[in-house]
């Protein structure tokens, strides 16, 4: 099967290949350049993770156990003070 690289450096996998492998838009691949210049693509699953400190886990459990209704005061305060950390 012959395919080309476009001016942006992208390649298109033919529809028949995508259907056969069950590849959907947004699928991630691990690309490996092997000895002799062969290129291998392997689909991979990406799972987003969130890391919480011990204090964050305590607050999360408190929120889960608080039931429905008003947010806890500490959570409203956290939301008001929310921002991004430029060091991460």
C-alpha cells in the first residue's frame, strides 16, 4: 500500500486500514523507528490522571460524604482562590 506525507508532515491511513483495526479519530500511537529505517505504529490508550496530596484526598472524601446541597465552605473558598501553578 502506497501512501504519501503531506506538506505538514502528516500521513493518512486509508479507511480500510482504520476500519480493520478499529481506529477512531483521536487515537494515539507509539511510533518506533527500527533498525533499517522501518517505522512501526502501535495504538496506545491514554488515561488522564490526577494526583492528590493527603490533604486533597481528605477534602475529596469530605465532599463525597457531604451529600447533595451546599458546597462545604472550604470548597467554595478553594474555588474562589483557584488559579494555575506556573511551575507545573
